[in-house]
């Protein structure tokens, strides 16, 4: 038989071009399908990340600002001032009456109120609380400076719980909580990649160790090294460690349920939704109402809330943020432990040593 002429098309099955069905099957079985899917997911995540923070923080607007009012027999200037403030803010002051100034200040320390209003002579005194929310305090102070002259009511504005000098914008607590959230689940991701053979109990123990060491490092850098914050060190360390453990176990839970796509719900819950709604960068009265309510029930918001109270309102700590963190941790551990056979990690138990043959 003659050899194929140069340039002739080969014959047989290998010479036929693949149809679309065969090409799609080959593409699905290649590493390119998950790579392409991941590219689109990352692009969507980038847009959602920017959108969630912009929606929550770019143009914060007040709706209802909890304000304590010290009740007096007759204070017409208070009514005029409140009406002027509501017009200036385009929002309502949610007023609550208190019999004494001490009761009103205690409500501020309990973080039920963001300001105290009381009559003083012919004018009024407005006590704001920068530590309760720097953005709210600034908004109230700027509005009061305009409303007082406009209504003819002399106004004295004081910050009764100012922020620390190293944190004039009140963002440091948000940043250390954000670090705990992100490093918490990034640490769990790294354990799943580089310590895949860990058994369930070992994985939980390593997540605890990562949380304790990471929380200590964050607190030490913010306080001892940079001096940005004076922390109640043990309490702040505990909050950061609990936050990191919760974040790490949330990823581990989703990794058990969803395998390699666990990063999607983790990122959505902890970063896209949790951090903008935490109240750390923008106080809850200035957030969109839905975010302000949801944020308290998510780990980032609980962490900011607990840390905020520990630093600025010692002696008034609430159980709620710790219960939120503990609840998410318990749920995540329970799901991971209950479905641990589905987790893409662990190792087979070592075979028992063979018994020596009978003599």
C-alpha cells in the first residue's frame, strides 16, 4: 500500500473532529470548568463586596436616634429644639423620658440611648456619646450647632464618653474585629488545605489554638505595640479569640456541607453581610434599618458590640453578644461533628497490630 501523501487528512476515528457534545463532555471533565466558574464567582463577589459596603457606609442617613430626655416641669425650649433637630436631620429623635440626669446617663452607658437632652436655663444641654457611635455623635453635634441659632435656643454640646486619643474616628475596634473574622476563616481554610489529614477533634483543637494565638496577637499589636487602644486586655483577647473560633468553625461547617464551594456562603455571611451591618464603621441608627437589625445577630456585629462595651463601658457588658457568638460556634461544631464523615479531610484509623502467632 502507498504511504499517505503529504498533507492528506488522516482517516479513522482519531481524524474526525469532535462534535459539540464531545467537546462539552471533555471540558466538564477538565480542570478548566471549575476555573471558569471560579472566575465568574470572584467577579461577582468583587462587585457584591463593593456594593455591600457602599450601600451601608457611603451615605449613612439617620432614621430614629434613641435620645434620653430629662423630664422637667416646663421646658418649651426643649420642644422647639427637638422639632428643629428633626427638621435638620430629616429624621426623628426617639425620645425616652427619664426622671433624673443620672438615670439618663446610665441609659447611655447601657447603650440604650445615644444622647441626653435636658433644659438648662433658657437653653438646652445636649450630651452626645462619641464612644456609643462616632458618626451619630458627629451628626448630632453638627446639627445642634445650626439648630440652636436658627431656633433662638442656646445650646451646649458635650461629649460625655469621648473616644480614645489613638482612635479619634472610632474605627480601631471595627478593624480588630474585622481582622479576627477574616483570619478566623482563612485559618480554617489553610487547615483544610495544608492539614487535611486532621481528624475532627484535632481540627477543632487546632481551630481553638489558632483563635487563642491570633486573638492575643491582634490585641497585643493594637494595644502594646501601636498604642491605638487601651484595651481591657483579657476581656478583649477573649472576645477576639471567640470571634476567630466562631469564624473558623463557620467555614468548617460549610466545608462539611458544601465541600470546595464552602467559601461562598462563608464570605457572604461573614463579610458581605456581617461586616457592613456590624455597626463598627457606621453606627446602627445610621444604617439601613434591615442591616441594623440583622447585624446584631451575626458574629461580626456581636464581636464589635462586645468589644465596644468592654473598652468604653466597662461594668455594663451584656450577655447577648456572647450568646450570639456562642450560638454560632455551637451550631457550627454540631453540624461539623454530626456530618463529619462528609468533611473532605481526616484520615483512616491506623490498623491494629497483628497478634503474634500462638507458639
